[in-house]
């Protein structure tokens, strides 16, 4: 017989959940509010929360100073391209590790994940020289390759976890029907793992969208995404907090909207296979 949860316990955990959610969301809320302040109001002490003279001047200045749509399009191309490139390599790799494991599979997975612990600045000089010699500086192709390779370990790990939950008997039945490895991946495995693949895509898009180190060091104008758009509001004279907040709000707005409308799919994918 299932044990009933007391109303008081439910109320406590609900309040705790709302409190944690507010703490996590508050920096974003404060950034959005600051974007509607004047520079003088942004530096005011003590700060004002809602009672100030709201203005759209910062957004007008940001739009006039920078080509927001160009930066946004670059971010879309880089996030979408790197996600697609990572999936092309990750799905076959995760399939092989999940359904044809060897004694080195676990060690290989741990080694791939350990590469994410390396500080990117440690390989910045050789990466820059490679990009310079192959004429990849400030190009979409170069940045897509870097972002895809950087997120590939996480993508493989996630897909490997999802694929492990798929019954092996289904794939063996497809092999008995004469399906090749390619058809098995495309027509059997991929449709069954759609929730897991969808959540992997969303996570990779978010990681690529927020990547700043490589995009700032390997791009200037042509392929510069929204991270460079934000960084352009830092100057030797100091930070203009209100304008920086407006630029940051414009930069994160698309990914916030995507996350909001995809949260159900993301949760479904993250819990895929949790209950058998």
C-alpha cells in the first residue's frame, strides 16, 4: 500500500521549490529590469527594484549601434550546425558502445568525458595557429567544428545512456529481417530514441549558444555570434550596465523562449528510460 504524503510535507517542499526557482531566476530578472533603467539609475545605491523611470533608450541604442540580426543569425547557424555535426558522429558511436560493447568501452567513455575537464585556454595557441594556417579564422565552418567537437563527449554520453534503455531484442529482430547497420540506426534505433535525442539536441543547442571562449577568440566580425555582441559593450572606459543588460537580454531571449516551449520535451527526454 502506497504511503500518503502529508499536506504539510507537500507544502514545505512546494515552498522550497519555489524559493530555489526564484533564487536561480533572480539574476535574469534583475538583468531584464536593469535593461529598462538609465545608466545613472543602474548604479543607484540602494538599487531600485520596480519603482524607477522605465525607458527603452538602451534597446534603441543597442539596435542603432550593432546589427543584432546578423549576430543572432550567426548564433543560429553555429548552434544548429554544431548540433547536427555532433549528432552525425555521436549516434553511430553511442550505438556501437551501447549494443556492441567491449572491455574498453567504459574506459573510452570516461576518457571522452575527462576531456571536458581540460581548460580550453590550454590549447588556445595551437588551435589559433591551426585555424590561421587553414584559413578558418572568423568562419562558420571552423566554429561549427570546434563547438561540435567540444560538446561531442556530452552528446555521446547522453545518447549512450538512452540507447542502453532500448531492448536489444528489437535490434536483433531487425538484423534477422536483413537490416543493415545503417538501416538499423536510421529506421529502428533513432525513432525509438526520439525523446532522448530531442533532449540531447536541446542541451547541445543551449551549450553552443552560450559558448563564449572559442567564439570570442576565433571570430571577429563575419561569424561572430551573440556572445561577441554582448562582449562589444565592454570598453576601456568601463561597463555600461544598462546597455550591457539590454544587449544580454536580447542575446538570451531566443534561447529562453526555446527552453520555455521545449521544457516538457526536455524533461521527458531526461527521464527517458527511468521507469521500466
